[in-house]
C-alpha cells in the first residue's frame, strides 16, 4: 500500500541566540524542539560556544510551543512561535535558575520563567507516577500524586482552584503592567496550560481516586470549564487532557474491547482541525505500538484518506511502514544461525509448526522473569507441536552463555548476531525487549495475545496449534 504525503510542514524559522558568562568556548549548548505530537519526531541541535561565549540556533517551527535550551546537562524551557527571535544572557554557574531575555519573545519568556518557578513541573515523564485509565497510561508528578492520595475531593478541588486562580492572576497582572509586551500566541498558550493542567489533574483524581475518596458526580462539573476543542495544540497539558478525557469516556462505555478504535470514532463528533488530527494520529500511534493491527489498520486507511491536516500524516505513515512488515498474514523473514550448542538452526526447518520467537537479553530482568513463567508451559506447548526459539540480543556471547547455563531455558537458544552478517533482531525490527512474535504453521506472522502475560501468550499459541 502506498500513500502520497502532502507537505507536512508550514514551517517558519525561529531564532535563539545569546551568551554565557563564566563558560568555556568548548562548552556545548543545545536546543531540543519536540514536534512528536505532529509527526512523531523531535529535532535536536548542538554546537560549542564560540570564543566570545556566544551561541546561535535557527530552526523550523510550525506551532507556538515550548522548546528546551540545554547547557551542561541542565534544561531551560522556552516559549517560541514561528518567526520569533529570542536573545538569552546567562551565567554558567546560575543556569537554568537565572537568565535574562530580550528580543521579540523576551517578555513571553520572562513571564514563563516566573510561572514555572511558582508552578514547578518535572518535564521528565519517567520520574512520574503512572495510572491506567482504561488501557491508556496517565502520568502524575510525585508531589501531585501525594496530594491526590492525601486530600478528599473538597480540599483537592480547592487546592487546584487556588493554583489556577493564582496563575491566571499572574498572567493578567503582567499583561496589565506590561501592555502589548506579551504576544497573542503566548497569552493563548499560557491560558491553555493553566486551564488544562487544572482540568487534567482533576480528571485523573476523579477517575483514579474516585472510589478511594468517594468522588460524587457533581465533582466532574469542572468539565464544563475545559472545552474539548481548543486551538492551542502546542500546549502539552491540552493534549494530555484530551487523551485522558477520551480514555475515561471509552473506559466507561460498553465498547472497551475496541478501546483505541472506539476513541478514534468518538473523536469525530467532538473535535475538528488540528486537535482531531492530533488525537486520531495518536490513537493509531498507540495501537500500532502495542501491535493491535487488526483493530487499527482500517482506521489507518481512513486517516490517510480523510485527514485534513497533512502535517500529521507522516507520523502514522512511518509507523505503518515499520509495523506492516510484521502484521498478521505477512511472511516472517527467514533466518539461520548457530544455537548455543553450535548446531545450525533455521526458521525454515520449523515450517508446518507454530513458532514462538522470543527476543531477550541476559541483562533484561523482565525478559528472564517472563521466560521462567513460559518454561513452566513448555511441555504442554511441545506436546502440541509448538517450538520455542529464544534469540538474545546480547553483544557479549559469554554473558549470554552464562545466563543460559544458570537457567537452561527450554527451546532453541540463539544469539541475534549468530547469523552474521545477518542480525536476526534487526531483520525483525526489534528495538526494545522483551519482544516476541508468533509464526504460524505456514510461516506467516500471526495475531498476538491481547494481554502480555505468559498465560495469555500460552493460550494464544495453543489456539494456533489446534
């Protein structure tokens, strides 16, 4: 299947330049421009300070949004719109806590830094606590999670309302004291960040802690003050709110077996323009990533034919090209190599049998735990003619052999690089582990289990063995 992609970007250049005191000309400065929500990618630019301790970055930008300036492993969030210029002056010893801004976007970033100092945020989601809403994972920062656990609905709502009011007052007072200093883009952006930070956390609290704190229906009246449709798609909190809201609605419906497809369809009645394109591309993105091919492929085709914001096409088209190679019904790539006993092993020799092809590594604790569980099922699987092939991505063969000596996993055990110059993991597009594939008796990829527990995988394997 081939698609013609329209130009993804109506991009305009943005410019950041400035100087660092107490720095060295070899020090490196970088700018990270995340636009993954549009096309699944981010841009990173890095260079050394010149002999005057100056730096300059010019890059394309399509939406008003945050970018991040890096220096000595520290990051400073900055707001830029297409065509903006921003001058920054900082001290290497005080960065990122102290910085001076000027230029077209100067006032915007003066207020942004004040706002972020009064409303601390951790931009690294891996530091956050995760909660499931349906099948979607919401993230909450640790201090916020502690507050959610401690407060009953009334005090929690009061706390969030107070934060929202204080942030709105900050914006209004700065705008009054500095008339025409803030751009319309920034005012819209910060208003969206304030509103949807508030709404997102109230929504997560009500859903996740609803039973614990006995949240009643009127608590959710805040939804009337958080419009589903908003033009500021560059706001991370607006995007997160959309995902949380739609996941909650789907989880409460009677169509939880089509969790991602159901949200895709529902969004057509609630969203339009860029928010609709973002949300639908995100549903396809997530469903492809968790390998729900049959559920999402019809919607992928619908998106590519009917999406009216072409910039979002690239995100889903790239995923299709990656995952179509391993979708059910596609012939599995043949491979050969030596197993741990030095015996030549090929995929072709198992034609007519169902194959569980498992990728792992000696350093992957989750992989080993999963393999230990599946080992208990190995006799049943073998009796049904199901073959297990464990392929390690270890770079050091000795580590792989030591792990197998310690545990003696059932099945055929191979090293991904044993078929040099052919690396089995690369042939199968494996980028993270644990990862597995089911190959049917005809040598084609088969559907995976909907759950990822060993018992789920066992049941799916036995289905194909019948």
